[in-house]
């Protein structure tokens, strides 16, 4: 609730710098807008399951060392695809219900989803070449 209030306050500020009057752009690159943190089950349903674009779902945890390596690596590659794929980040400690629903038993776990269905998955850390192949397979490139 506190985060929501803080965000409402931020969005109500007058336009300046990178913040537009409608509160959507914060002066970040297009790649950053391809990545988002899942807020709750409803948000996951709206932005992942119902997404018209393919979505990479990164199930991670703050305490997970390999997650801290994989996350930025994956975000960088998703941003290079310039909106062809989205990336949802799900903290398993905050969203245990989603982790259980998608049978996440270890982190990092990354799902590839198209049209609401899991079409591919891997557990653990991958190098950039493996991640590129995973993403290309997802977008059909």
C-alpha cells in the first residue's frame, strides 16, 4: 500500500525532466520498459498471461546469488530485442502463490510464455549465448 501511495504521489508531480504529464515515461530506454516487476496475481494475469507479446518470466529472490547474475544479463538481452519480447520479474518471497502455481522449486527459474502458455523453461544460470538462443526460440527468430 505504501508503494502504491508513493507511486501515486510521483505520478501527480508536474511534468519535468523525463516524466511526461501522463506519468508513463521516466526518461528510461525502451529496453527498460520491456522489463517490469509483477505486483500481484492480477498484474501477472494482465501483463503476462494476457500479453499479446511473448513474455520471459524471471522467478528470482533477493537472497539468490545466481539470480543477481542472471537477472541483469537477461534484462540486457531482452532490451536488445526492442519490444519483441517482455520480461516479467517475480520475487518468489513476495509471490509464493505464483511460484507454486508455476512449479518453481529452485531459483532462478525462467519461463518462456506465449499466449498464456509456458512454451519453454530453464532453471539455473546461463551464459549470454544460451540466453540469446532461448530468446530467439521464443520469438521465432
